[in-house]
C-alpha cells in the first residue's frame, strides 16, 4: 500500500544556503504495534537543480512543527542549491517495518528566492 500526502508548509530558501529539513511520518504510522521507518529513505527533487544529501530516518526524538516525534518516525535531510524564483517539489519515500510493509510518500514544496 502506498500513501501519499502533500505537506501544507511552503518554506523558502536562498540559492546560496544549505538548509536542514525534517518531515514527520508519525501520523501515518501505526501505534500498536509500534511501526517505524526501516532502511534508507529516498528524496527526489523536481525540477532538477537541488542537492539533497544526508537523508536518514531519525535515531532520536526531535521536534517538527511544534510536535515531538519519536525516533524512527521522521526523516531528516540537507538541501542546497536551486535556481532563483523556482518552485521545487521534494518527494520523500519511506518503507516501514509493518507486516506487510507499507510504502509512504510525503510531497514537500520548496521555493528558492534570492530576493
């Protein structure tokens, strides 16, 4: 089963910045048994031009959008580059440890604006 959700946040960054990002999957994961992200998540950006690195499932709890998210229920990454006045979609894909495993997708918007 694949579940796709588009995040409501619309962050901006400058093309010379390197920014850290995080996305929670907590609301999509089962609480009983305690379902978590397994393996290495993937992130693709469209259109081309962003550099996305350091993609990983969280190993400790962290705050995302004002909510504490437990380990294994979110993805962190670093993003840089892009072209001025360009909107990008970041597609974050994870697989879970449930039986059967789920594939979950979040689509994030990011705008690069240098002025």
